[in-house]
C-alpha cells in the first residue's frame, strides 16, 4: 500500500482505509510513509525526509504524532479532536501549523472503493517550514492556522 494509508479500529477489529488521493496530490511528494496499511514498524524505525503520517485512529494516534513531532519534517492527517490531551501535546504545543479541512473526508478502501464520511472533522498538521508552506498553498478547502 502506498503513501497515505492507515488502519482504523472499528468495533474491535481493524479496517484498512486510505487517504483520498486528491489530498495527497495537493500536498506534493513525500519521502516516507511510516504507517502504511498493515505496517507497524514505523514507530520503531528511523523516518527519512518528508513524512506523510495517516496514523491508526484512536489512542494509538498520539504515539505516531509524538514521533512526527520529534522527526520535525512532515504532515499528518488526523481527526480534529482539538480538546484532547494528545492534541494539546502534539499539535497545539509542538506543530507549526494546521489546515482544518472543510467538511468531512471520504476515505477509500485499498481497492479504491469510497466509503462513508470519516464521521468527524479532519485536520492536516504541519511540522517544519516547508510543510507549513505546503499546507498554506495546497488548495485543500479549509482554514489554515499558523502559530509558530
């Protein structure tokens, strides 16, 4: 599976979901996809260059976000749960900017089938100046916010 995939826990099992291709295309090329479908090794290996992180949704999200914040070069796609402790720790306190996506995303299955909407608001989170600029100019509908 290529860049932009993740595993989403659903009713005690894992379902595979992929980032909408238009989001990835708008953000430009990435060097690394540390959390592809079925890939758990991304948290234990060193990341290379500009990373795109679409982590498993749920409590595991924050381990991936901590690793991206430490890496300092990449963009994550997560739920915009702005009030959570994990969001405060890894986004409000460590990220450089965010793009709160207008409307709800529709993720894809690995076979390309479109599923229902994500069930919550999504945000793209940038670490590093080049990624801030990528969010600012990507054209994805939403509200861009920079705080560093």
